[in-house]
C-alpha cells in the first residue's frame, strides 16, 4: 500500500478488489452502452445486484471519456460512477486525452454529489488494451492535477487488480514524485 498527500488530499494505491471498497463511490470501467460487460464491469454488477443495471438502462449510454452516476445497489459504496475509457489503438487516436477525461469527469461528478472518497480501477488496461505503464502515468497525472486545483475530494484510492498493475502504478507514482 502506498499513501501520499497532494495539496489537501490523500492518494492511495492498493492491490485488491474494487467491489469491496467502502469509499463513497467506486468507479466502473464500463463501455458506452452502460449495459454491462466483463472485467471490472461484470464484477461490479454481480456484487451490486440488478438495481445498478436498472438505473443504467435509464441513462441511455455514455460517450468515451464521459461519466455517469448510479447508486451502489448492494455494494458498501453509496454510488457507482460509470465511465468509459478509450480502446487502445496504438496511441495516435487521442487515447491519452480520452483516458484523462474519464478520470477528470468521474472526479467532477463525485464533486457535484459532494462525495469525499472515490476508488478507481485501472481504466482501459484490460479488455481495452491500454498498456498499463502508460495508463498509470495518465491516470495518476489526472488525479494529481485535480488535487492541485480542487480541495473538496479528500481521498482517491486506486484499487489495482493483481501485482503487475499495482507495480506499474507504484513505479509511475515514484516517477511523478521526482
Ligand atoms: N477490482 C479491481 N480491478 C479489476 C477487477 C476488480 N474486481 N476486475 C478486473 N479488474 P477491464 P477496460 C481490472 O477489462 O479495459 C468490460 O467488458 C483489470 O485487471 O475491466 O476499461 C466493459 O464492459 C484491469 O486492470 O476494463 C467494457 O466493454 C482493469 O480492471 C470493457 O471491459 C480494467 O480492465 C472495458 O475495458
């Protein structure tokens, strides 16, 4: 586990399962239909129960880089913020910008709902094929930049699934701290 303070807020990296987090919101790496899928999306809908999908159906989808919110159903987290990361096509289709937007828009939505703590998975680095070392840099920069310009969200936790993802984020954070 790594914990650093940036301006007024805390940034944490842990290895674990996002569905078990007790933060005010957890973020889902969804697809633009918001109608469910595999990976972390599947795990969140399984753990949270059918109410989340029922709410998602009413949202009418979500473009890449944007975010939408539902309640947390049976999860400990009160809300699920659904965001859509880019599919990775080699890096020349504005993937970095779209990935940063997914984090930024998720945090803006958490802020609108006055939430104090948010847990993120490593968006786009599973089925969507974004190289995890590059994605970690984009993700951490987006959150650090938010913390430098806002003080309302007190805690962001990256919940990394497996050692490889954890190590990639740990290394990226060390690079950014230099
Ligand atoms: N907790 C935390 N992280 C997890 C969990 C979990 N329980 N399960 C998987 N991960 P992916 P994407 C990690 O594929 O690349 C879905 O079908 C996983 O190891 O879930 O953004 C959607 O519906 C990886 O590091 O999301 C979309 O169609 C990270 O979460 C598509 O996949 C993201 O992997 C989105 O692809």
